[in-house]
């Protein structure tokens, strides 16, 4: 490019400055602004959430209470308590339970769809999985509330059905289609030459998957799991409606819990702007932002590492 | 496959071959069931939604205002409100998303800035919806209050727009990159500027791919609840929204209120809303998929 431009300059051929040239420059500038908009938004999300919560989190919040105490009593007088341990445990237990379901099911389906299913069957399965991923989270919460709840009470003979089990299953069903899609992409990215080489040596399809495809797609699969964890971690409406929403350090899957996201969603409406409670909710927001940011960053590094190695 | 060939060339299948083949069949059967088990419960759930929700659906359900403290009547204001939210969100997100995609596909060099943009897009998609809600509250409701006047359709829609921006960017970028490079080179060689090439050659050839992405974005916007709860959507307003500075009801929030917040709502009502919501979302997504498959069959290159 540079050499060409120099040559043109020597020969006296310059860009003609006409309307098309001007429009080209304007378009380039506008499009560049659009291009960096995602960066601007991520930074402003952090700034605006931090603006309301960071000062409180750094100076007024008792950190050992926040991370060590299960007592979340933001409105108690005279001394409100902001212990987020139970909320973190709630989020962790529901997400963990969801992953117990979603990881085997999504990896299994991804392998089946990508390696075993062929032709129409594969197309239909992919479409079904894509449609499952589209069901809104408030509908999932509603399903947990009205279908899973009585089912759990009946099957396990427990008094309350809005539990870790309920929210975990709902969240697992929600996260699995997305994880399946990402895992399938990772499997598809393994070059066919690898498979053909193994088959030429007489390996059965399962041997090819077990010893060739899975090891080379390992990082992409881990990224899929990570993104699933991130999704479960940040899920709000479904967890709010299906988990029972009780502040509780859980000891069994039949305990009700309350998640970090659900706490913000349910309490934000009751707080006065600028109050300690309000700032504490934004502090939870900062925590959520930082954790999901880290998870996404890790997943990105894993996927990029995979691409880098192949190039 | 290899085993078959052994038989044809009159090699005997060894015990090891038989064992391997048995293993493969077992795994295939097992994984097939895993896939079924992933899909079946959801189909069952959809069945229950249709069974319990369809009695509530009627013409009046979609065209009447709620009555008796929202325990009876229709969902008209929620439906209109959702249309408003989606409309305003699209107006904001689609041009911006397309610009970002054009930058990444047509202009961006392979450098640090591009890496950071891509990382930002992934993060924007990964930030929890309730954090988007906090951002919307802080930025559009409080900080930009002179512009928006507090909680209103505009604030809620902008929050939704930012949240769904990655969907438009990613799908648009994909369809732009699917346009063969030769198309651009042919255009450049005729002396067209970069922008002329994009406008006259690249965009027309990828417009249908962009549309499928927009449809997916609409479906996502329809279903989101948390981001609009504190930015513009409210439990009940007696009027239909008239401008984007009004507060509004929304389908998704309506379902949340009927099912979770309010007491003594007859069961068929939330089931009806849930069915309507799922119906809209799945129809949009099916349309997008059908559109995409139609395109794949029609592609000229």
C-alpha cells in the first residue's frame, strides 16, 4: 500500500478530492466510532455501576462482614448488616448444580450432533437446540414456579419445591443449549484431516472421537463450560423465581437459597437512591461484573490460544 | 467403516475389532439418548404451556385492557409496550451494530485495538442482565435524566439496545465476511472508494444475513425482563404509551408480576401470557432459521 502510494505521488497521480472521496472519509469516521462503541459501552457499564457503588464498597463497607457473614439485613435499624456470604453460596450452589446437569448433557449432545448425527437428523437437532436457547429466562422462571415446584414436592415428598434442585435444573436446561452450540463449534473446528488419518488406521468412530477429536478440541470445550458457568452466574429472573429466594447457607439440594442477581432484582425497587442499601446493591453489581468479566476473559484466552496454535 | 472393509476383503474380524465396534455402538446409543434427554423435557414443558395456556388465548385476550386489578381481562398494554420497547431498541442498536460489524469486517487491521473490541463484544454479551439494569438505571435514568426524564421507554430501550448489540454485531459481521473478496476487488478496480464498495456491493449482498440477525435480536429483546424492570417498564399503567418518554407495561414483566409478585391470579392468565411470549419468541427464531436456510439454498457464489 505504502509503496503504491509513493509511486502514485511520484507520477503525480493523487486521490481526486470529490464528493465520493469526502463521503468515503465521513463513512470511515462514523464506522470507526461504531466499531469502538462496544469498548465504550463496557467501560461505561463499569463506570456507572462503580460510580454508585465503588466508594461505598471501598470505604464504608465492612469487607470481612461482606465476605464472611451470611447476615444480609440491609434495612435493619440501627445497624444494617451487609453479609453477602449466603448470597454467594446461593449463587454458587445453584450454578454448581446447574453445571452438574448441563456439562454432561451439553458435551454429550455436542459430540452426538457433531460426530454421529448426519444429514437431516443433524440439521433438525441443531435447529431444536437453537430454539431451546431462545426461550426467555422469565418463562424458565415461570416453569420452575408452576411446573417444577409441584413436581419436586410430589416426587421427593418435601414441603417446599422452590429449592437449589429446582433452580439448578432450570438453569441447567437453560445453559445446556448454549453450551452445546459452543462445544459443537469447538468440535467442528477440528480439521477433518485428523479424523481421516485416524480412520485410515482402522480406528472406530468412537476411538477417533476419544483419542483424536476430544483432545484437540479440549480448550474449546473448556471455554464452552466456562461460558456456561458465566451464564448461570449472571442469570437473574429464572433463579429469582425458582430458588425460593430465602437467605440461607444451604446444606442440601432441598434448601431454598437466594442468589446475588436475584437480590439486586428484588430489592432495587425498595431502596432510596443514595442510601447505604442502594449502594450495597451496586456493590453486588460490581462483584457480578468483575466475576463475569474474568470468566469471559479466560474463555476468550482459551479459544484464542487454540486458534493461535493452529495458525 | 473399517470393519466392513475387512469383511469384503475376506479378512476375519478379530475379537478386538468386535469389541471396538460394540463400544462404538454403545457410545452412539448412549449419546443419542443424552441428546434426546436434553430436548425431551423442554418439549414436554412446551406441551404443558400449550395445554394450560391455550384456553386463555382469545382475540379479546390480546385486544383488551387488564381488569379487576390485573386478575382478569387482556394484555393489550403489555403487548403495545413490548412493541414500543423493541422498536426503539432496534432503532438504536441496528445502525450502531451494523457500523461496528462493518468496521470489524471491512476496516479493522489485525491489531491490539481489534482484539480489545472483540473482547469487549464478548463481555457485553456476558455481563449479567441485572448489571445491565444497574447500568441503565445509573446512566439513562439518573445521569441522563434531563434527556429522558427518568424511567421511560427510551431509557429501557437503550438499556436493551446495549445488551443486544453483540447479537447484531456478530451476525452482521458473519454475513459481511461471507461476501467473497473478489466482489470487493472487482469494485475497487473500477475506481470505487471503500465506502462506495461497501454500500453498493457488500451490503446488498449481505442484507438478508443481517436481517436474520436482527430477527434474533428482536426475539431476545422481547423476552428480557431484568434490564427493563427499573428503567422504564412498570407493573401497571392505565394508558397505552403515547411517546418514548412514557412508562409502559411489557409482556415479560407482566408474566413476572402475574406469576411471582401478585397473589390470587387465576392460573390460566400467567399461562396465557407465558404461551404468548414463548409463541412470539419461537416464531421469530423459526422465521430467522427458515430465512437462513432459504438463503443457503439460493446463494449465488
